[in-house]
C-alpha cells in the first residue's frame, strides 16, 4: 500500500490517553489495509510506544516495519540497533535506514552486515534536507541501496523530483517520501480555500489527499509516510492513495 505512517509524534511515553488515541489510529490503519510504519530511535519514546501498541493489537505479522540507525557513533548504533529489535520483539526488520547521513559510511556498512546475516530485508538512506541531496545521489550510485527516503511536497519542496527521485528509479531503488505535507502549517494556509472543482476528476476529497496524490503521482515514488495520530487523519490519508492520481 502506498500510504504508510510516519511516527515522529508517537513519543508520548506513558500517557495512557495519548496511547489510546494512537492505538485507535493504528487499528484503523490496519483495518484499511495499511502496512508500512516508519520510525526511529530519535523520535523520543516512539519505538517503545509503537512496540507496545503493535503487540496489544497483534498486528506485527501484517506490517512492513522500518526504522533507522541515527547516531554518529558506531558503537552507539550497534547498541541502538539491538534495542530497536528488542522494542518490537523481532528478529528481523523489513527496512533499516541510515538517518540523515549520520556517520553514514560506517552505519551503512553495519546495515549491510546485518542484511547479509538475515536480520534486515532491505537497507536504505534517509534525508529531509536538500543540502544532502548530492550525498544521496552519491549513495544511490555507489552503495547498492534498496530504498531511499526523501522529502517532497507540492506545498514547499519539489526539487527532489527533478534529479534525485528519477535517479533512484533508474537504479531500481525504492523511494519513500517523508513530509508530503511540507509541515503542518500548510493546512492553516489552505483552511479557508476551497478545493478546485476539477479535483473530483482524480477522486480527491480534501487538501490532504490533494497533496498526497501529487507526491504519489511522481514517477519513481514507491510510498509516502505522512504523520497520522488520529482516526480521521488515517481515513482521509488512506483515501489519498486510492482511485485516480
């Protein structure tokens, strides 16, 4: 499925009310066929919270679970990787990524070793900073990546679609899109503006779906991971991945 969940707002710790809201969102996501969940150790307590919620819902077998190594120290990444496995009570991640090029050569070598050992299905690199796009192009050409994760939004950041995403597609590298809304502030700008009447021509019912369909229509894009913490956002965003693009 082309709509996944980004979880940098899932670090709610032991707040049971917040956990219950997130649990209902995850439950609806699963019911609607969603599978991809992207997280990272630096997202506060998100991995810990997700591990608990996924266990409570008993849905892990149906998920495509992605996380990251995100330290500039190799020893810390080795420890963090093992902690991530423990938080999800798993022996294998579907995707493990080097986050924002932190100590990226050593980090990527670590992930390649873990992939060879069967602990990781796919490896990748992530960024949300255009200043790192040249590095990402270098990694795509030289490092035999399975995935990249990069930002793209009609609202305020389209440059990754010019060279980076087409290059990944040419190399057979899958592409995950983070920040498809360009930051939450875009909705306050759009809130008083009606959708254009012609948006019905591509099965679009909301500005959220409009932005998602733009991202998903770019050649080479595999899936996108908007943040979703409430049921209404899950329902709306999943629709953004269906119908005409």
